[in-house]
């Protein structure tokens, strides 16, 4: 973990508004910063980019964005603030912001260049901050919007999922080295839950009669459909859990940090190539639905995708229904 990532959980250093000391640095809390911003409303020319950061992140937190998402924002802001943090927001033109993204893409002596998909995440973060400025009346127009700062072309997404043989290899290693984790792996494949959703899921939110497990994740609260196989898996997990255990994942009762070393070690020992990550278990769930002929709209709903665009990556796995469709037309 880099120093930037270690420090990313701390509020970013700011100059206006109320101040407090933390580890020898001046740090401003979001409520105090809002007071400082209010004083600057009549002096918009003095409002600098760094003044907008904490209120924007606090707004995301209050809208129940995942803590991991806000943490990632802070990590990315460590690259942005040295470049434009002290600039007045009126000086941040589309051209200046485009040059910033180009610099990030090129890299420098201390940072590697950033690929297109990550540049687009920087683009989205900047746009979020400027949208906040527009809503608060500090700017009339979001300089990132309307194509003024073009987005980067992203490489095609290659979906990685487990074959039946790879699943046997991985399960064999897990059952040998960490047998209690086998059911967690099985549940992930049978439900397609995001890791954060599964890690934070509570027993009280499993409604066996309804066949759903209510979770909260990247896109907010949602209901995960529980199949008969997933129900059997949950019942086995429940049977071996202590009566007072709150979370379905045992470690969650002890820590909020999700360490998956058991999974990463198992993947290495199983010799899975190309690289396989925990999130790919979710791809495995979706890919098997697509191969089974489940319509993409239903897959979108089962995965909790906000838009169909995310689900279209599995379209090539679906049986070609077009021929059968046109055969239904009669003359």
C-alpha cells in the first residue's frame, strides 16, 4: 500500500473555514468548511478547487455511497490536488482540465501513466465536484460537461469467469487449506453478490420465506434472489455460526476490513491463468445465466446493475435467439 493510500482516509488538508490540527497538519472538517465557503459566496473569484473537495465527499457519504468508493476518490485526489487544488475555480477551463487528464495519462518520474478507463474515473470525479459547485451557485456551468473535456477510449472489457474444471481445481485447494471458506465461495457463485454486499450481509436480512437476502452495496440497498441451492448453502452457514453472530461472513463480526488472502492464495495454488479475482465470481454467476439463455434484462436485475450497458458485456454468451424470432413472422 502506498503512502497516498494509507493517508487517503484522512480528510484532505484545506485552508479556509474552521481548522483543527491532526498529526501536525491543518485539516478542515466538512461542516467547518461549509462555513468558510458561505463566507466566500460574495467573493466567488477567491473560491479555489480545494475548497469544494470535502463538502462534495461528505455529500456522497450522506447519499450512502460505499466507503470504499469515497476512499478511492481520496486516493485519486492525491494526484489532482497538487496540480489544481490552489487554482481559483473560475480559472479551471475545459482546456486546463483536459491538460490535467493528459498529464495523468502520460505519467511522470514518480507515477506511472494511467490507462483510459482510469482516466475516465478521474473525469467522473472532477465532474462530480464541479456539479456540486454548480448546485451551490459557485459556477454557472460544469466545465467537464457537454463534451468540453473528452473522455478517453477504453479498452474492451474481457469478462473472466470460472470454467467447470477451474472451479473444481479452486474448490479442491480451498477445501484442503481453508475448508470453512468453501461455503462462502459457493454462495458468491450462486448469488452473484458483490464482495462488499456479501461481507456486510446480516442474518436478520435473510428472508427465507421470501427467498431474498437484503443487502447494501455499490448501488445502494437491493434484494438478492436466493435459489434453492443458495438457500441450502445459507442454512449450512447458519447452522455452524454462533447464535449471536450478526453477519453471515464470520470475520465481519471482528473487523470492518475485508481481507481475502485465503482466496488469493487458493487462486495461486490452483494455478488459475489468466489472473482470477474475487469479483470474477460475480462474472461467473452472470456468465452462467447468459449461457443458460436468461434474458439480459433479467440478468441486469439479478446483478443490481443500474443500467443495461454493464450487462451487455455478457451478451456474446447468450444463445442466438434472433433466428427463432424471425421465424415467427408469417406472410
